[in-house]
């Protein structure tokens, strides 16, 4: 069964928003460290967990987007070649 195309812009936008959210988490953990309300070791572990999750999400989405971009690239290239051939035969 063929996979239904997804709206690329929405996926890129979600990826951006997810990365911004992880950046906010890092900043807020740093602020908590400044106030010494959570032990530094715990903050470091939270940052590592957030970094691991962020990298995993990025990896998965970039793989999906890369496959989509390759398909689109091939499709547009094929269409361009067909149009150039058609124009050359006029």
C-alpha cells in the first residue's frame, strides 16, 4: 500500500517548533540551576534526557523528510526533462 503524501511545510514547521521547545527546556533548566532549587546532577540528567529525545525526534523526522525530498526532486526533474524535450521538438 502506498504511503499518502504528507504536507511538507507542516512537518518542517513541527520540527522547528519541537526544537524551539527543547531549547526552552534547556534555558529553563539553566534558570533552575541558577536558583539552586534542583541538584546540579539532576539538572544534567534532565538535559541529557531532553537532548536524547530531541535528537531521536530530529533523526526520525529528517529521515522521513529526506525520503520525501528525494521523491519530489526526482518527480520535478522528470517533469522538467519531459518539458524540455517537448519544447525542443516544437
